[in-house]
C-alpha cells in the first residue's frame, strides 16, 4: 500500500469501515459523515486529480454507493474511495469545493442514480430533461414503461408516457 494512503488511514482510522486493494489499487470505504474532511485531507496530501465519480445501486444492502477515483500526479499513487448512503436518505457531501471537476460528475451521478450532493451549487439533471421521472441506473428503474420527450409551445421539454403527448 502506498504512503499517502497509509497516512490517510492512520488519520481517519475511526471513520474507515473497510480498506484493502481493489484491482491492484488501494481502496477505502469511509463513513459518509467524514467524506468531505477525508477528501480535503487527501487533496492536501497530494491527491490532486479526481478522475471519476460513480454511483452504484446496492439493493442487497438497501444502499447507494458513491465511488471516487483519485490520483496523485506528484507521487504517482491511486486511491479508490467509497462511501454509502441508505435508500431512505440518498445524500452525501459535495466535494466540488475540493476538486472543481466534481461539480460536473456529481450532477451526472445525481441524474442517473439519484444521489444528492449537499452543498452543490447547481444540482440538476445534466443528461436527461428536468421532468424525467426516475433514475435509469437504479435497479428499481422500470424499463417496461417508456418515456417520451417532446417540446411544448414555449420550447420546454415535456416528458410523457405517450409518444404523441405534447405535440
């Protein structure tokens, strides 16, 4: 395990739920309450690049998981950071103040998985129209009922379950 990750694990030992290696990269699963302070410390220690944020539906745990892929260009080290939130409260802190790239990535996770990000300055859909119902990467998203997007007379998106509605 790399030096930066060991330092972070010592500093946040009481907030870490699980740690190990994932595909030859160190990973840490953290309590969601510690996410922002952990990420701030990771940035200060050299994890200057947020490569990706992924949202995953874990129905067997009745939870949603957020995965952050971090990298340090200075030290050539990776870190996969995970945190979970329950279905009943699908919200974690935004890390947009730490890495500006997070602002776009968090909107994508919000749109497709339905995880909210506290403190995000502009949390709204980014890929689907605002009136879209549901989040397509959730396991409970219905593929049986199609949604159609049309425009109303003012040019706004109208989402319906009938292909000709809104024409």
